[in-house]
C-alpha cells in the first residue's frame, strides 16, 4: 500500500542564549497544517526576526502514514498530548538558516528509532487537523497484538525434562 501524505510547514526558531559557550539554540517551534497532499519542499522564509530570536518557515514538508507504523501512530494519538516529531540537522554549508528540518513524523516508534540513531528529534504539539486526519487511518490499520497465555514456572512446558531429555508424555 502506498503511504498517505499530509503537507505541513515547519517553523524553526533561533533563540539567543546568555551562555558563555553557546550563543543560540535552534529548535522546532511548531507545524502548520497545509492539507492532504504531497507537496514539494520550498525555500525557507524568515517570518520573524528580532532580539528575542528568529523564526523560519520551511514550506511543503510531508507527514507520511504507513500501515506498518500504525502502532506508533496509535501510541501517539492515545497519549495525553499528541505530538509531531521533527528531526532536524544543522545546515552543512553554513547558509542561513543554520538548522533545517529533515523528517516530520507522527510515529512514536519512528521518532525513537531516529533518536537511537543519534539524530536530533524534538516534539511540537499536534494540530487538530492532523489528529483528525490520522484517526481513521489508525482505526483501519492498527491491530493490537493478541495476548498470549503463558504458563509460568513449568519446567516441562516445552516437553523437555530437567535433564534435557524428552518427557515420557511425548
């Protein structure tokens, strides 16, 4: 099955710091829902610049839903505060802005894998339009794992005796 797309604009902000080692901090400030279509990423646009910091808008980033990630979406939308996760990297060529969003996801599992891989992933609140878009997809594709009954402390559960030989029952 092909993935389902929702386009968003990502807002990244630069916050000045009063720190002797680091002069500024970059972080995602939010996502702005655009619609249910795959958009081409556009050039970043500076939407605010002042002594409190700078905000850049990165248009046309895609949130993709895949049936194989349904558990991660379910965990997100059933949490107390659903989130959108933005994986971002510093700009490699030194051009402005100094940080760029690379991946936008709504899966807890995918965000965790990205962080395990050493990437910078920050959460932002999920807009209601994205939450409403996700719910039917999750209802269709998320199937919880069936619970398995397990016998505890049964040394003959697999048909093997304590000495490693097969039990006489077999």
